[in-house]
C-alpha cells in the first residue's frame, strides 16, 4: 500500500473518536502474530489508549517487553539489567523508517481521539519497542525525556513541530517535521512534540531499551524545570 493510498484510507475509514469511543478502543484486542523482522506486531494483546503525558510512546507492559533500566558498565558500554546492549539511535531510525514504508502493517490500527493523543504499541521486543501514535491539531506531549532510553520517530502522515533547547547561543529550537522526516536521539534528549498543522498526523516511534520511566518538564525563564515523573503503571 502506498502512503498516498494510506492517507486516503485514514481520511475515509478512521473515525474521530469521542472519549467514550476511545475508551472502548483501549480494550485488549485480538493478538497479532509475532514476526522476527523489526516492525512486525508482537504476540499478545496490544496496548492502546490516549495520553497527554509527555509520551512519544507511553504504554503498559506487554509480552516480551524488557523491564530493566539501562546501566553503564566499567568499559563505558551501556547495557540493560538483562545484559543486552541497547540499539543505537541510527538503528532505531532504520526500524521506524522501514515500518513507515509498509503502511499495510499499521494503517488499519490508526484511530483518532478528539480528547487526547491516541497510541498503540506495535512491537515489544527484549531490546526495543515500537509505538504508533495519532495526533489531531493542537495535541502535544509537553517537554519530556525518555528515562534513559535512546529513540527515533518518523512522521508517516501529516506534519508536526518539535521544540528542544540548544546551547547558550541557540536557545529554543523549533523544527518542522514533515511527512517522511525521521528524528533520532540519545538517552539524555528532552523535547516537546506538537501538532500545529490543520490536519491529523501519524507517527511511529522506537525506543531502546523499552521505556521504563519518563520525566516531564516546564520551560521557564531559567530553562527546563523537572515537574513530575511517570512509569509504565501510569500508561
């Protein structure tokens, strides 16, 4: 399926969900067959719902998800508590790009929520997870980190805006993330992603190791101030 056809499918077949409809969509669905290639659905009931928490992709635990946090070794290599080396940002970039080019793998899952962003986890492997998120105009994450996980996201449909802080000479950076654009980042990255366009957007996000926590921040005159933290039990 081409992206043009996927866009038409989204516009004609995906309803704009009310809060009640979104709640119904959050119920466990039929399990999808597992596949060995990155970007394929994982065995087990998918996690789906809505969130305004700073999540590019927050969600509850699922089959195969790693629960350990990353920790440095004496050599400087970061490994998870289970002894696995996280994927690099460039590897995560390749994961979401490959999946974005296969809309038949995810377009039929997309729902839109008028209340909050809708999300669904597509992949929950030991070393990474992949999330599908939809955005209506005005929906945003707020400034947040990724709990030490590396990540990447691509805009599959529509366009978004990303805010981050540069160095002392740069201040607040604002980027337009158009359809087909992919962003990758390291474990200390903090950003705010929002839909300031006039139409919906759909994104794919990958994290390694899978998200274990996320902190939220407010942008004040002196910079970013940490305000709260959440874990999987809140997704």
